[in-house]
């Protein structure tokens, strides 16, 4: 029988250290439709409300400063971690965030450019966490966001010596478990103003 206490040993890392060059502004600070919340507020609130004890947000120096000025409504379990070298890529950001995760914890890996997160999907993924090493939501035959990395994968991330490896290449080495969902917006990546307009017509 599934117990919600299963969330107690799961954290979340949100990657948000990119330049957002194509968007023209930091995606973390984009408005989530007409909700009054930013992407970052929406994403972190969903994880916190689902029972995730720690949410680590990896940001650049510039974004860290902007978040401080924006006076965002972030819960106390949200921790901003600065990646001073975002040019080294997303895996370096992941390793930067992983340094703040307790040993033995599993981690949801979340991109800030997809704010469509659902508590029922998170629960479904946690249910099968011990059956595989990388749990991926799948809709219409395509893998989406977020990815749940078993604690064994998290340990491997921390020990990986090549900080510039692609995340998808790294995760391909591990046993994957698909979790089917009807939430088709988990497939969305919002990288440009056009993407944003399509996601929030």
C-alpha cells in the first residue's frame, strides 16, 4: 500500500541557471498565465504542496539577484543555489544542486521552462520509484517532465567526473520505468516568446 511518507526521502532540483537568451528574459520570472504567479513560484509551490521536503533551485548570479529584487512568494523549503559557471552546462548545474541533497534521497529533476506539474503525476512516479532507477512520465509515446532519479542515480551524479556530459546521455545508462499520463503539456518546453504564446494563448 502506498504511503505519502514516501515523499519524505525525495527532494527536487530545478535547473534555472541558463541565460534564457532566446526568451529575452529569465524564464523563472515569466508569469504562469493569469494566475499572478511566476513559473518559479508555481513549480516550487506544487512540489511543496505534494510533500517534497526540500526544493533546490540552481540559478545564475544574475537570476539570483533578480529573484531577490522581485520579492517572490517562495516557501521556506525552497533553497536557491548559485551556479557561478552556467556556461559549463546543465549537468554541471545538476551536480551543483546535488551537493545540497541528503545522501540516500531520490530527486525529481525539473526544468524551469516547463511549469506544468501535477501532484497526481508526482504521486504516480513515486509509487514506482524503487522499481527502476529513472522514472519518466510518458504521454503520446514521448517522454516529458519531470524525471525522478532514484537515490542510486543521484549518487552516480555526485560521483561523475565529467561535469560537461549531457544529462540525457548520462541517464541513458540506467534502468528506466515509464509512467503513462494524459497530461500532454508535460511535453512542452518554453524557450521563446512564440513558445510562451502557444502555451498561454
